[in-house]
C-alpha cells in the first residue's frame, strides 16, 4: 500500500482550459483519501523559489468553470540546471511532499520525468495542452475548448470572407501538430488545412487554389498551423499573393484567443476524470506515468512513451476534408 501522505500539484507550460478543473479534482480526490495537498505556484519556478501553499477544499471552490490556471504558470530556466533541480528537490523535501502531480504538455512532462528519475520521486502527469500532441491519449485537457473557440472565430470570419469574396488564411496553434488546424477545418467547413505533418509543396497549394477557390467558390477559408514547416499563415499568404495576384488575400492569426475562455463540458469532465485517476495511480504505487484516455477509458502511459513518441495525425481525416470541400 502506498505511503504517500502529502502531494504537490503544479501547472506548467502554456495554459489550457480545464487546468483548473484538474487542480480541483486532484485536490479533492487527495483530501478524500486523507492526503495533504500543497499547491505549487508558477510551475517548476515555484519549486525552485519555494512558492508553495497548503491547499484545502475551499482553495479549489468555484474554479471548475474558469479558464487559465489559479496556480499560474511560468518558464524556469534555472530548473533546467543541476543546481536548480537540486533546489527544487530541496523544496519538495522541506514541505514534506511525497509525490507530485504535474499538469502540462510535452515540456512539462519532460521536466517531470527528469525530476522523477534523478530523485526517485513518484510523479504522475496530466496532459494539459491545447495542441493535443501527447502520445498515448486520444485527447488532451484544453483541446476541445480550443477547437470550439477556433470554430466560433472562423464562423465570424466567413461572414466577411463571403461578403468581400476574399481568400482567408487563418493561423491556429499547433507548432508541431496539426490537430487543431485539421479538425478545425472540418468542423468549420473550411476549404483546406495546411499542417506540419505534411510538407507543403507548391503544386498542392496550386491544386487547392485551382480546384477549391477558383473553380467553384467566391470565397475560401484555409486553416494553417503555426509552424516553421508550413511557414504560418503569413508565409502561405505571401506565396499566394506572388503566384495569384488576382486574389484578394487576407490573414487572420487567432493567437492566444485559443488558450482562453471557460472550458467546455468535455474538458471539465476529462480533467476531473484524469485528476481523480492521478491520485488513484499514486495510491497504487504507480509512478512516472501520464494519465491518458483511450476509447473513453482511463489509461496510464509511461512518460518515455508520452514524450518521445509522435502522435500521428489520422490520414483519413485529410481525405474527409478533401471530400467535403469540393
């Protein structure tokens, strides 16, 4: 049986809607199992600089509906140094923390894995990222809300695109993964998606213009993932302006709009299930794992797999988008 009496919980990396729901679930599930909870502010920075507070039930009251994270998040270069990591571990020992729950994306779980390996510390991760790019889980906390935000924005942009007969390139987040761009395009009725998983060739762009925009449409919307591979919306638009000067091209970059807002019902439920599962995992002496969801069942994925393996984009979704955008 687990000897864990006190856990620390932190959020790290980019904020994602649903992180507060996860903090709430972790805190209350721990307290229900007579485990003391410490809230760690500003991610790993809070460990290095000792920004820690006792968390009770009331600390997480009335937060399930709030976007962002009440624990804040920050980058911490010091944590990446041996001295900084040692300082973080000293803080953990000082507060009597037996295990950590880390809510964040790829970088956050990489930090968790390093800390766990170096000091033999039990850590469970929760996938909190709007990019949906962690291997081993069908979806991540915040992804559904971000997708709904994108759809709402695209719907509004389409009104002006149609009115002015314009070609709009809309940039969405997803530096290394095109899940938001591809599924956002399908859900919003966009004509195409340009994603980093598929290298963009000029003839593909030409085909999109010729068969999509020029032949049958008086306006078009294309979602572009922000990426060095795609060149982002500005890069793609510049190419179109040079090759097809007759088109009225516009760019809209959604940026941090996608991170904000109240989490959707799906994200609240997902975060709550994962938060409770994280405490159950620690009580069962599991460590160095990420909670995931596969076919609507909670699973536990080793950090090594979640971080190192690339989550594949479903090629069938590209075919679906192509079929319905003609």
